[in-house]
C-alpha cells in the first residue's frame, strides 16, 4: 500500500558538510497560505512573525549552531529561533521548504 512521506532531510552547506535540516514538506495549499501572509498583514513585523510561526511548524529538526559553535534550540514550534539565523540561512530554509533543490547547488558554488 502506498504511504505518503512528507519528511525530507536537506544538507545545509551554509554551516558545513555535516549540517542538515529536516523538514515536513508543505502541500501546495500550505505554500499558498504562506504567500497570502504577505498581504494579510499591514505591518511588516506582523507579517514576519506570522511567517516565522508558519515555517517553524514545518522545520522538524536541525543540527545548526550559532556564531560560537553552540547548538541552536530545535526549530519545531519555536518561531523565535529564526532571530538567531542570518538572512541567507532563512532564505535557504524557505527554498528547501518550497521543494527547490537549488539551495544546495548554489551554496556549494560559493
């Protein structure tokens, strides 16, 4: 019997060869909801907080560290953790959730 598996482990080369994120791939409807967040809120801060909350539900685990090599708290249901990431790291995560394999290829070129 077929079984749907929405979990995916993605290498996270922005933090080295062993770094990874584990995500639950969103459905098309869920990704469309994320896109509507851009127009549903008048304040940018409200948009960002809603997007962080949404993304945190799809990030299941990771082994990322901060600038001092200290492990970051796990991301699932923890939207404030994004404040500790760089803009480039957040963009990489978003692309991974969108199902784009390009983030890994682009990061390797640098």
